C-alpha cells in the first residue's frame, strides 16, 4: 500500500506570493489533516478534512486555507506569504474522522522557504 | 491557552540506559497518541491510549495514561541507537480554541 505523498517536497517563494501544497492520502483513507512544523513552535494543527468538509481548524490566520476533493486528495493554500510561514508542512491521513481517534499516517512533508 | 508540555526537552543517554519522557496537559484529554520522528523524517504513530490509568507495552516501550487523563509517559528500557529521534505526545483538547495539540517533544540522543 502506497504511503501518503506530498508535492512538492521543497519550495522557495518570495514574501507576498501565494503557494499551494498537495497531499494524496493512503488509498481508502478519507480524513486528511495538515500541520505546520517549525523549530520554535513545534507541530501545530492547521485543519482537518473529512469527506470534502473541513471538520476542525487550528488557530491560524485566514491566509491559510485548504480543501479536499472527492478522491480524498487535499490541497493547502497560503496566500500573501510572510517570512514566518517558512516551515515544514505535513499532512496526515487516517481512515476515519475525528482527529486522534484513528492512527494517523504522515507524509514526508513540504519544506517551504519564504525569502 | 491549552498546552501540552513534555519534559525533558532533550535527553542524552548511553546505549543500554533507560529513558522516560513525560507529557503534561493543562486540560483533560479524551485520548492520547504517541509519535516518533527520526531526524529529517516525519512523525510515525506509535500507540494510542484511551482509558484512565491505561498501560500498554510494545517490546521495550511502555506507555502510560494518567488517572486524571491529563498526563502520560513513555518509558524505553535499555535504549538502542535506533531509538534516536523526537518523541511527541498528542491529544485532543476538550474545550478551547486549540482542539488538537501536539506536545513540545522530547529529543532523544543515544550515545553508543
């Protein structure tokens, strides 16, 4: 069974630009969650999608948005990038909804650098 | 806001020594999960604890969930170099803005 895949793996953007990250969950998994990981703030929850609906959202500004498609693939968008958005963005998939009720499988992440 | 703190932040041990990391939440957790992240890698699920006072073992790893469901611990017996990485606990907070929180992590280094 293929694991969670994320594209691109590395990205360099300039302040003010926007970026879209993609996540393909494990086949059969319907829930996708996104996290931001930085050395200073650790792992922070962004949002969770299940069956194309956002079920939960962390405490991030509206510049961070996401969506999920009917095939469970998910995208995350960050608009008007700031230097502080430089981070490793991880997505995780699980079989069911309800974060932390099911084992989560993480992808390798997208390393975003904002200059 | 709600926080999940882990102590210690860093731990260096000699191979063969035991290691314990503690996870403390400011609020009650309905369940708790533990993850391991190797350097340069991504978090990998280790285990989930649900019941108050629950203890689970995986070979050399022992996980415990506190009676009040506000703390948890991971104990590794006779560490090996393959245990190197950062260990995170994570739990859903039952109230407040932050619904899903990862602990601050404990970075383990094992010296051969």
